[in-house]
C-alpha cells in the first residue's frame, strides 16, 4: 500500500498523542478509580502541579516504544525482522538496572525477567514465553505499551503491524498479552486510512483468535456500550466486575487495562480530551492506557485532534527522553522521533528517506512544532517573549519558529533555547528516585560548529541585535553560565546566517543551545528562526566531577558528568 500523503504529520500526531497521554496519566499511575475521584476528580487536564511532580519525565512507555523500534534500521529495515533480532536490540540499548525498564526482579517484573532470560542466552520468543516464565508473568501489560511504533511504520497495513507487534511482544510476553498488543497495532496502522472506531475495532479483532479472552472481552464491552452509550461509568463498573485486577493477577495485567482502552474509545465520541479523561479517570495503569489511546487518536485524527479543548501541546513543547546506551540520542523531541519513524516506514515501502532543511536538527517543518525550544525567563533581566510555529520565513523549507519579543532593551534580553543535556541535577535525582534514571550524553560539544538562520520581521519597530548562545554547567553546584557567540545587527526584513565554532568550555557540559535578542533602545517585534543545527567533531577535554581526586587536587567541574553515559 502506498504511503499516505499526510503520513509525516499523522505520525507526528501519533507521537504527540503518545507522550501527552503518558504525561497526563503518569502522576497517578496505579491509582484506583475511587481514589482518583476522591483526590483529583475527573482528569480533564494535566495534574502534575497538584501532585508536585514534573510534567516531562522518563518513562518506560515512551522509552521502550521508541527504542525497541530501532531494531528495524539496525537490521536493514527488513519486513522479515525476527523476534530474536528485536531481543538482541534490547541487549544493545538497555543499561541493565538503570534505564528504560522497571527493574523489579525475576518473576516480578515481566520485562526484567525477559532481560535476564536474554542475557542468559535464551532467544526470543522463548525469552518471553509462558513455558519459561509462567502465565501470570507473561500476560502482563508490557507487550501493549511498546507497540505504537510498530504500527506507525506500517500505515494502512494492519496485518504487518500486528505481526511486528507479535514478534516484538514475544521478546517479553506471551498469550493474551500478545493478542492485546496485536489488536492495538492493527487498529493504529489502519487508522491512517480509516476513521471509524468500530471499523478499527473490527480490524483489530480480525488479527487474533476468536477463542481468546481479549476477543470475547472486546465484544462484551461493545454490548455494554450499546446498552448505555451515554454512561461511561456504567461500563466501567461492568469491566471492574468482570475483568478487574481481582481476577487477573500480577503487577499490571493486560486484560483489565486493554478493556479500559476499548471502553474509552467507544465512549469518547472521537474527542481526544474526553477519551483521555475517561481512560485516566478509570484508573489502573493510567499512563500506559492513556498513551495508547492518545497515539491511536493522534494517528486517526491528525494534528486536528489537539485543536479543541485545552492546550495539551504547549506545556510539553515536543520534549521527551530516551535514556539508552546510545547516550547522545537521549535528549530528543517529538519531531526528531517522528522523522526516525517516518523514514523507517518509507524504507519498508521502498521509498527514499526525507531530511527537512538539508537534515537540520531543528527545522520546525511540522505544524505547531517547537522541538523543545522555550522562552528562558529565569533571570530578572529576561525580556518578554512568546513562540509560535508559522508558515513561511524559511529559505530551505515551508515553516519557521516565530519569536515574538516585547520591550527588550539594554539589560533586558529575549532568550529562547532547547536542551542538549539533562536539565538539572535535581531533575536527574528525581528520575533516579522514581526508578527510571536519565543517563545521557550531551548532544553538543565544544569544537562543533553551530549553524542557524534568522530573519527579522519586516514590520519590526526597531533594529535588534542577535547572537547564538549555549548554557553550560560551570561549577560544582551546577549553576548555568551563558556563553555567547558574536552578535549581529538585524534591521527589519534582514536575514542572517549564523556560524559559530563553539569555544572550549573548560570541561563543562553544554546544557542548552539557542538564540538571544537584545537592543540598545526599547524594541518589540518578531524574529523567525528558520533552522538550527550543528556539525563537526568535538574538541573537548573531559575532567573529573567535583569531589573526585584528579592529579592530586579536587577538580571543580560539573557533577552532571556523573549522569552521562
């Protein structure tokens, strides 16, 4: 089947739906419906601030989804990819007991159990089999939470997506867990070409055995929904009574959580916010279920899925983390991961890869994308600014990042940047405490050349000065210090290409890169960042973190290096 014309944007919407769903459900993962209603009420928007936790977190749902898919390009993007090759990909990318998975021990964590089997020489699918690990361990939820990528590389090919999901799921799971994963993979793949939820469910049912629990349960949920289509709580009560955790054991069984996904899709009326409200308010494995529902609706409806209701995209700003043994890819964003997925899908369809704006790292070519760029308002001297993805103002593509600044002057700078390393020591320590550590390597180093193109709005009221900058973790307390490139004057309508060879930072890791705007007189206006990228080999001397003894002295450099992989 040919690649759909809007394939890239639909994949981007699926990736956004996945990470938004995970971030929405993560703060209260594992809570019951009763506790959620008592302490939070219906979940219509992010609640992380109410629970005093970060919004952007490391999470197995996100990390596993986008990491295990690397098996395809690593093995030549072959449709004949084997379960054993996907299992080897686990061994290649996971850092044992530190990243991606919940390392809960043999017979307790399904994925940790599978990893130990792989490490001890068992090839997939035996590594995840019921025969080796027992039915309860093998039928937990993990096969389902990692499947979205396998669907997004197979647009309009549900049978291929389901078969990829079977092979990938069998690394760690078996039985009903595989069937649940296949249903969702088939539905998501078909969602590129079909918008009717009931037809998508029919497609999912068509790839699993009719005598399976998942098959029977889905049909029963459809009957319950038909009886009370306007009362999602009534259907939830029936699911809890017939397919609840009291009937399906282990830490997080596939069957109850798959039921909530089907339930929310039927009662959600094709509305992104309502569907996520239902699946999250119902409880159990909220981030996993919400992530799958969000991905499916993103694929099905495209970026329009996020147009109604509150702003789910703005707070996320495309940001996500993939902590693996490939450290330089750990700090990433939804656009970057979208392009990886799209080019795998294109390879499977025998089409050439795409690389917007000649392969620029930050290109803003997808509508609404900001690729992690945020306004830095952390200092008293920060000016007022806002970001917007807009059409035009690009010499290489179709879109750019508009930076609307206001009342900047001497001593007041509008600064926008995107992370290239772990945001802070406090964030790193929080992730470690919750069990999903963020080990990463900086994506950018001294000795490399940063390139960007900026246009000053033709209607600006005054000239501005612009420069590239990086922030580095300078001292043992990991305070950020800004290093600036050469400033260039931009009169209204000017376009300037910036090229900056990054200087030696004294061994300090680079945390952020971006662009600044300032003026000798009060100025307001808009600048357009067309792209920002870098190339060249690093030229950096690494030094020991503070507290380590090096050559008879204590080195006063960043402790953040301890988090580098």
